[in-house]
């Protein structure tokens, strides 16, 4: 929050993983699998992992609490 308190989650969750970048969505995407996110044009996605391009073209991110 704006007072410096951190959200504590009881179970192991990626919600507390700090973002390394932010992405501004320019194209709507509907998730095709359980491990994907859906987002609309204008949304901001917090990027939490950017593997090397030779390993995968996908990044890991957070959108709200997803």
C-alpha cells in the first residue's frame, strides 16, 4: 500500500514477485490455456520473467491478481 506495507499471501504465490518491467498492451489477447493471461488494449502487464529468446518467446507476467 502507500504506507509501505506489503501484501502477505499465506500460500506460495507469484503475486509478491517484483516486476522487472511493465508492458502496455496494444493488442487484445484471450488466454488459450490455464497458464496464460487475457488482456485488453490499454492494460498494463507487470513483467516478472523474460527468458532468453532462444529458450522461449513467452514472458511471465502479472495482470491484476492473475
